[in-house]
């Protein structure tokens, strides 16, 4: 059987659910398919930056994150070897007076619920295997399969890939990579510690090592360590993951390592081997990409979810123009590409440099300042956008 919708979104995490929510709020008939289960976890730490919090607040979703007990973050601390800790207060700006780091089991379902409440039809446990095209090559929909092996064909004027860095949609449509990171991308180990008090986001930088402590739900603190993929591979070949975490932390900041050693360590650590960053073309006839499907940057930025929420907003605006008849599809989607590239490009470049670990401590500081400035620039641009109107009564 073939179903028909206004928009099909593949992927129902921060990029997909946010996009679906915004489109459903415009009165569109939106189908969302995700092969994972509702509320499942994924490989990601979860520090949101100001642009992401701004979006959640505007959309009325931040209250759910706060209600889930996600602690507010009002300071960022920077630990450098042999120096006093630098403390930066998160000043109220752009309507945001605190940052938050909700677990993905909190953020993703909050956005999925908001999308469902707006009228989107979300189906979990359903994987998209390919796209449909018409005779001109235009993408017209998707082919999918649920966990019981039932095949689904759905057609729509627009198919949106929000299906992560290894996007099925991006590869099915042949979305070209427009920009590649020079570095290999950092490798990480992380887990969620109990009884580890922190004073906000705490970041650690040392030669060939990075680490972070991120306060999150259930009174836990997420601890991550990062280094180059080669160094991580070598370390993990000779020591268990918890030893690698301890050794990397100790090499970067003995005082932070002592605090972490005094806390209750997690049962499970998760790893990420590293992936070079990229920015893809994010649109073509009948398709568009949001979030990691359209561009992936080194997780050291802790900006991927914020990027995903930005893309959802930018693409939803383009789709609105198409449906209102104020811009033809190709012009609206090309404008989406331009704004995504303009907003993402500067941060992408500096994150690539930081994630390469090819810096001295003196060389790192201007890079961190540049990253902060690039993030602020994005916030300013998002702040200038008028809120999208909500259409009721589809
Ligand atoms: C180790 C690590 C740490 C990170 N830490 C942070 C951080 O602190 N802060 C931050 O902002 N970002 C962080 N990131 C980045 C962040 O995880 C991503 O940017 C974010 O998850 C992108 O969201 P997304 O919705 O685009 O894609 P994803 O979260 O990857 O979601 C894609 C969804 O698509 C579904 N899907 C995939 N293929 C199909 C298919 N064929 N059919 C149906 N469904 C499909 C998947 O099941 C998944 O649910 C980190 C990343 C890593 C790897």
C-alpha cells in the first residue's frame, strides 16, 4: 500500500522531531519514520549551547526539559595544565539565562512528543531502505520496513533526511559533500558518573587530550575524555576503557582526575572512534537534509544538537515559503542551503582545528575564542528570526 503525505521525515531525534514539529505546526501532514525505538539512547554526550536552548525555549519545549529535572548550567570552567581554573559566567542573553544538558532519553522524546502533539504521525521501529523517484529523477518518497518485515511505501512532495551522519537518505539521493574537515576527528570515551559535583560545564584541555564534565539528569555527571583516533586506539589496545579514561584525565588535569576517581563510576562506558567532519549539499529536487545528515562536526564542539535544532528552524522556514507560494521550491531550498552554510561554516573550520589536537596550549586559546565567537554569531542570527506562526485546525 502507498501512503501520501505533505512531508516525510526520516529520523526522529533532535533534527527530525524538531523539523516535524515545526512543519506539523504549520498545518502540514507529516510522516516521521525512525528505525530506533521511542526514547532510546544514542552515542552522544548532550551539552546544549545557547543557540539550542534558545530554540527549545521559543518552541515551548524547554519547559519539558526543565520539568524532567535537567539542572541549569550557569557557569563554564576551563582547566588548563598548571594554571588556575578559568570561570566564565553564562550571562543572560537572547532570552536564555542557563544552559542545559538533557540526556538524549529526555531531549529526543520531548521533541518527538511535541511533534506528535502538533499532529505529526511518528512511527518508530521502521527503517527507510531507499527513496522513490519519478521519471525526471525527482525524489517522491521512501520505501521502508518495520520490525515485523512489513513493507511501507510513502510518497510526498518533500522527503527530509534527519537520519544522522550515515544518512540513508543522503546516500540514496547522492548528496555531494561540499566541505571536508582536514583532521580525522576526535575519538571519545564517556559515561555517566554518580556523586560527582560540578560547577557548570567543566572543560579540560591539554596537549593531545580533552575532557569534559557535564551535569545532567538524575543527579549524574557525564564525563568524557577525547584524543586523536590513533592515540585512543593505541590506549585501548593495552588497557580497559576505565583505565584509559583515568589515564587521559590524569595526563590532562590531575585535580579533575582525583575528583572523578572519588565519584561512583558508571557500569558502562561508551566509545566513539572518530569521524572526519563534513558539510553536505542539503537539498535537491524533492529532498532536503537536516542535522548530522547534512553536516557533522567533531563532537568536541558540543554543538551538534544545537546545529540540528538550527537546521530544523531554517528548513521549516523554507518549507513554509514553498507552501505559502512566496518562493518556488528550488529557490527556497537553495536559500536554506545558503543560510545553513553561512551559519555553520565558521564554527566548522575552527572545530576542525581544535579537534585535530595539532595545537600548542598558546595556540589553543585563540581557537577557543574563535569558536565562542562563531557560536555567538549563530545565536545572534537565530535571535533575529521572527517566531514561526503556528497554524491550528488542520
Ligand atoms: C561521542 C559524541 C558526543 C557528542 N556530544 C555532543 C554534545 O555534548 N552536544 C551536542 O550538541 N552534540 C553532541 N554530539 C553530536 C550529536 O550527537 C549529534 O549532532 C546529534 O545527535 C545529531 O542529531 P540528528 O537528529 O541529526 O541525528 P541522530 O541523533 O544521529 O539521529 C538520527 C536518527 O535517524 C534514525 N535513522 C538512521 N537511519 C535511518 C533509516 N534508514 N531509517 C529510519 N531511521 C533512521 C536513527 O535511528 C536515529 O534515531 C556528540 C556526538 C558524539 C558521537
